[in-house]
C-alpha cells in the first residue's frame, strides 16, 4: 500500500493500475487491492488529500476545500489570462477561435498556442477559423471525471454554484 502511495504521490499525472504496477514492480491485482485500501484510508482520515478515480486512472490531489492553499504555493504553469481563456473554451466548447477572440480579445491567439502546446486543447480548421475543444489531458490535468463537453459544462456549473454558496 505504501509503495502505491509513493508512486501516486510522485506522479505528475493520473495513472492507470497497470502503469503503477509496472513502476512498482507489482502485479495489477496487488495494485488494485492496495488502491482500494489506500482510498479508504484517505477517506477515513478526513485530511486535505484525496485519491480520485478519473475514468480508469487514479490521482492524488488536494480536496476542493483546500485547493486554493496549494494553488498559492504551487508552481504556476498557466497565467490567469490563459486559465480564463481555457475556462471559456471548456465551458462553451465547441467554440470557434473567432468567437473566442470576440469574447477575450486578440491575445487569445497566444493563449490558444500555449494551451495547444500543453495538450489541453485541440483545434480543427473550419473555413476561415478554427473550432476549439478540450482534450482528455484537460480533464486529467484538472481532475475532472468527464470527457463529454456537456459533462464538463455541468462540472463548471456545479463548481460555480458551490462558490456562490460560500460567498452568501
């Protein structure tokens, strides 16, 4: 169980049971069994860290209530402006680059290039513009257990409504 925990803690991305097994030199059945115990352990200790299943992968992350503190301390990979652009793409996808430019201004071209470089979005040429969508990596990166645009939109709406409750 501690070996699986060490692998998950050290990983910078969600991992499949088979990937953990390979790194830890364990059988997949051993990893699955350890993962079940480990997730139960983290749930019962009621700390700031949780182990979440995203599709068929697992990730160790801060619980929502504590994420803002980690965010303050963590290394920033994206600027606030890039994050805002990404949030709009994720919420309104599929969205044309021309519509995104109308909403966010001409700097979106730089943001889109950076987000594509990081594998968080992809684009498909459509006429004189491009249509933008999030990738599977986007969901994994942000710990969202959703892949369909409507599920991602629902995730955002739930987060926004919870944020509104805290501020009331």
